[in-house]
């Protein structure tokens, strides 16, 4: 598809606005057309293949998965997809409708009504409209509005596009107000502390430090009178550069959670020094950061494949040992099927234990519960790539396009 783009040097504001509106309309149409193509591709090859194809666009894993889900959801809403292909509504408006339809199916008339509304409302306003309509559709389920909101709750933590970590959550009103109250309370206390210390920390930075403290640190300790201590925690204050630092003085009301981090460090035998410290995903860590981690986190020393580390158990033991699990995390870093974080994964026998597969590091890979089920229930196979990496291979489809079911065995195989 060859798109002709008009030159715009020397154009006035009015002419530029006209071109911008035309470009936006074309973008909407292409987004809708791409979504329709991905939906059809998913019919032929499955959703995993759609997500992998989206990764070829240069998208991160999170956005690729989101685009794959959207293409699948909108197959059930042909009028919505057509409106997106015509450029009448954005693909984001369509995505909101698709997600709502999965939770509470839309009738044909309800879908068309929402398409008309989507044309005139911006995305934020439209999300509220869709939520209200969804509540109306579900009034006959015997659930209160709060219970219906609770069903829609979600939280995601993923790596952003700028090497930062992104947290995203949607909570029901009650849970959300509790979180807002706790966050605002600690942020306000940080503000007063910043005012006394003449800190230049911004409002957003205070909120970020407060959120990290609330998630990763223990609740307040009660004082001798039974109330909570009012002493200010050192959460990223000028005397403490890290959001996890806590004063060692008495009365501190927030203390570090017990945390275990796996750090990869090279040992230079010539200098006798540790070098190239980094997180398990390869993110480098400065020496000062490593010292701080050593204060607040449990250190798990492991020399993989060295004497005393039982990485090769053969048929003596079915379950992977702690040392083997650490070695798998260092090698695979994530689920070899979908990229789920390593801490949520299990050790899977490539040659199944029931088929006399040994519990050796060379016969183990990391799989999340969902991908583990694909292997044991739906015929997926773990294969080794050309440079030694592992990945999941779906089974061949039958002539009717349906994936065959694999042999049903215990996930411990």
C-alpha cells in the first residue's frame, strides 16, 4: 500500500490543520485495517502467532500483547471494527468496547449505539460511558455496583519503553480511595519534610517515593501507647538518596520488606574483584547501588555448575532444586513461551519425567503456569533455537483449523 504524503513547507495554519485532520483520519483507517488483518491472521495461526508478529513491528511485549488481544476481541464486534476501518472512531475507542464485550456481551443494537457515542466523545469520557452501560447490562446478575467494579479490577507492572518500570492499575472505588488516601497521606508528610529540608523534589517524585514505600516496606510499628509512631520515615529524603532507605534511629514507622534479588556478578580471577554487576535481565547496577541492595535484600550466593551445586540430579529427584531454579533464572530469565517474569515460573522437564527425562539443568526450562498448561494439555513443544535459546512451538493444526489436544499429564512431568 503506497501512501502519497503532501508537502507542507510554507503552508499556513489553516492548511496545516486540514492536513492534520486528513492524516488523523488515514491513521484511524490504517489502525482499523491492521486490526482486521491481525484478527484474520489469528484465525489461521492462533493468538500466540499474532502477538509474535506484533513484536516484529518493533512493539514492546506489553503493547504487542494488547494489540493481539484487541484484534481477537473485535472479531465479535464487526460493526465496531468497520467503524474503525472507516476512520469514524479510533482503535482505542474500539478496544474499550471489545474489552467490555468480553465481560458483558453487547447486543447488536447496543453495539451500534456505542459506536455512535464513540464518534462524539473523547476517550476518557467514552470509557465512563461504556462502564455505565456495562453496569446496566449486568444489573440482572444479582451483583452490586461495587461487586461489578471489583470484577473489573486489574494491575500490571511491566518494563516501559525508556528503561523505566511502569505500574498501571484500575481499582474499584472503595479500594481506590483507600490507596489514594494512603498515598496522599505519605506524600503530604514527605512534602512537609521537603519543606523543612529545602528539597527540590517534585510532586510527582514525592508520589513515586511514597508509592514505593507503601508497596515495598512494612507498615508502621505501634509505639508504647498502642498508637502508631509519627516519626518521619526516610523515604528518599535529602539524607537518603534511595527510596528504600530507612533511618536506623528509633521511632521509624516504615522498615524494609524482606526482599530477595538475584544479582549476576562476574568474578575476575586476576584482580580478585567482582565486576559487571547487574540484574538478572542484564540491567547494569552501579557499585553504590549494589552496596545498598546488600543492606536491604537477602543475598543468595550461587556459583552455577560448581562443586556442591546439584544442577544435575538425573533420575534421583523429580523436582528442581533451589540451585537449579536459580540457574534457570540466570539462563532463561523469563518464561520461554510468553516472557512472564521468572519468579512466576515453574521448572519444566523438556523430556518429560514420565518419559524418563532427567532432572538436569540441560533438560529444564522456565515456563509460566499458562504456558506449562499449553505443553501438557494442548500439544505445545519446547524446542531449542539455533543459538541455544528455548521457545515454545505450537502443534500443527488439523485440516479444520482446530489445534489438537496434547496428552493430559501432571504439570510436574
